[in-house]
């Protein structure tokens, strides 16, 4: 009988709520928002940059089974172009250039231990007013604390990154002049860009340190809003 009375009470409460327009209270469930909510995934294309005197296969490997791009370079390698004074690199140069709107670079990243002083992701200002910087942001890994990623050499993005996969997202609102960086879907940095320019994404290893630098990328996505 107690069970029957309980069911009757619930039914009466529901009927009263329907007649009066007052619903019984239920606990609210919070819905977490993802950094890509409201964004649309787009296809992207890229060209490969490498030391000018080497075949691409000597500094780049793609595993179709795991969809993993692996890029490496040595501090003694030649630059991208013969006679250039820039540091050696092996990078994916995205061909989607933009001056306005919202764009997001998204990938899982793996950086082996020993990689020190290499930029592995950047927004390059390929066309920019004279006297303004060539990049809006560069993310560099150093050997401290088990591998630490910083914006250039100042703000820490994530520590303990060596020898593990983690997710990185870099969102750029070119209209508002704002860049947001997410590590494992947590917002860790918001900074201003460097002003009006035509820019594009790059990822790989642009090496300013010594020895060998390597970075791997999988599940690469391009988002637009």
C-alpha cells in the first residue's frame, strides 16, 4: 500500500503541475561547452617546408594507419632556402590565408624528450605592415619540467608534455584581434594579436636550439566561425 500511495501522490503532483503551469523542481544538469561549439570544420591544404638540400622523406614521415605526421630537423641542417639566415625547419605550411573572421587550428601533439628550443606551432603574418612582427603567436617547447610549452619564451601553456599525446587548440578572432590557446580543451591563454595582416597557420619544428628536434601531429582539424 505505501508504494501505491507514493505512485498516486506522484500522479497527482504531475496533474496539478499540468493544470497550474507550475512544474515540480528537478535538479539542473550543467552542460559543459567545448572550444569548438558553434564552429564549423573545414578542409585544409598545406605545402611542406624542409631544409632546401634534402628530400622530404629525410625529415618527414606520414603514417596513414594512425593519421600521424612526424617532422624532425637537426640544428646543423640547412634553412628552407639556400642562402637564408633563418633556422632549419620541417613544417606544414597551411595554404588557407585569412585577414578577418575566426579560425582555429586543432591537433593532438606529441613531442619526444630531447626536443629543446623548437617552435612547433605558429600563426605567421605572411603579409604585414613594415615594422610589425612576423608572427602573431609561436609556441615553443623547452626541456624544463619534463617538457614545457610557452608562448615564445614567456607565458607557460603546459608542462610535462614530453612523450605523451595531448590536445592543442589555437583560436584566432582576427576581427577582435584576440588569440585563445586551449590545452586539453582548457583555456590557458588569451592574448592580443599583432595587428592587421594576412596570416596562416604552420606546424612542425622550427628549430632554434641544438641537436635534434621532433614533433608529431594527428587528428588535425581546421575550424571556421
